[in-house]
């Protein structure tokens, strides 16, 4: 089996897994307890918070642990909307966001808020001028993903962040796909909120974090005890928080080496396929995208049928089959990709464990499958 679906989820790194073992058995204390077991749990929790903060270039107090990317995104959209409802009820986002942004936005629309979904170009890029045109007096939040989960296209977040600050509007980026793959310094990006999902960077599922710029207060999504400085109630999951911290530290150490190696493998992969299947189409920006992401369309074919012929390859498609018809993803549709091109999309995403041998073998399998249809 060859796994090339690292944008969907990643395996837990062995060093990361080792970090949590003491907290499964011996160090099981509640961080709110005042005796030694609880104090050690609290220390481990704060160490992990610091590890996450260092990867993002922020202060530890600006990190809130959550259950994952979806909770973090909901926390921002609903929290800002409720906190600033007397100031305005307008939110700006894009037509290519993950459902964890799109659906909370729809929820807010159904409850009296106005949401603008901005278009993107053929590469999936948002023009900052479109953001500027969409800003209104009652705009309270702009949310634009850092990098797209399907195409890998990286948005001009820094430019949009500066624009947001000029207008005194909160700015959030969903960085679930970019953290650990490219640099994600919150100061460089000019963001007020940033979302992390642990299972995208070799930590377990069910853990994430939200960066909230110091001084910003929003209505909590979960009410209860005073954990996370009152921003997210519930007894802290020390085990998973420790693991996320370890994963972030590891990501920071290997970021430069990872980027160079993965780009080389991705381009080798692409070149091998193009050489034998010249009609293949690259979806997304050819340069300004995540180093690990390769979204390819095979015109006239259906992505799921291609992968069905390669049972040992784990990858995703850019289309869905429903009632015997094929619909392309909302991301590709927003980019203006035709149905013929979009239904033949296959997303191939590499990871730290990916080898040259795997890339070469996967390319051979794909070429054979395409030629056989």
C-alpha cells in the first residue's frame, strides 16, 4: 500500500506518540488540582502550549487548545459574531473554504448575519482587491483559508491581513493545511486568529488549537469551568495537548528540510505522469501552492474510477458520485473548472514518510490505470 492522502490525515509520528505515554498511565492528574500530580499535569500543559506558540511565533497565552480545526473555526466565526453583533453583522469569506468555515457561515446567515462569499480566479487565488470592495461599515470579520486542502493554492493572507487592520476588522485564517508544511508566523501573516488541526501534522485526531491575538476577547463556544482562561471550558485533555505540542516542535525543527525534499518528490511525481499522459491538467497554482500537494485532472475520465483501478493507492478525488451522476467539488467549481476536467480530478498529497520509490511506483500505477480506461 502507498499512502498519498496526507492532506486528509497523517499518521502519528513515533516521537510524538512517545511523548504522550507517561500521561496515559502515571501522569494522569487534573491540571486544576493543587497537589503534585495536578501540578505536573499543569506544567506539561503549559509546556505544550509554549511549543505550539513557538511554531507560530506568538506568546503562550495566545494559544487556546481545542478539539480540532472544526471547533477552532466555529469558535472564531460564532464567537466574533456574538461578541460584535451590536457593531455589525457582516462577515467576509471565500467560495472555496472548508466546510468547517462554510457551514458555520451558513448557520450565521440563517440567524440574521450577512455573509459575503468572494470568488477566486482559475488558480483558486483570491484577489485582495475583491476583499477591499466587499468591506462594509458593518463588517466585523474576514476569514480566508491559508492554503486550500484540495489544490494547495496559498492565499495572499499577509496582504489581506494588512487590509483588515487598516479597516479595524478582525482577520482569521484557517491554517489547518499549512501549519507544518510552510512558515506560519502569525505576525508575518497579520492575523488575529489562526486555526490548527493536530491530525494534519502527525498528531492524533481530536486535538487542535486556536491562536487568538492578545487583547481580543470573544464569546466562548463552550461554557462551563474557567479552563483556558475562560475561553474554552472543560477539563483539559493533557494527553492530546502534550502530543500536539510535541508535533509542533517536531514540525518546526524539520520545516526547511521537509519543504525542499517534498517539493522535489512532488515535481518528480508530476513530471513522470506528464511524460506519459501529456493531456493531464494541474488544478491550482503551478508555483504558489503547498509543497506536498498535486491535484491532477485526467480529461474525460472519472477520478474515482481511476483510483478504483489502483486498490493499493490511497488518494482522494475532486468529485463525488451521487445517483449515478458525477458532481465536481465546490472548490474546483469556484475556480471555473469544467465538469469534464473536474470529474477527472485526483488529489495526491505527500508527507514526511513518502519515499522516491513510492512516488515512482504510484506514477506507474496511475499511468497504467489511465491508459486502461
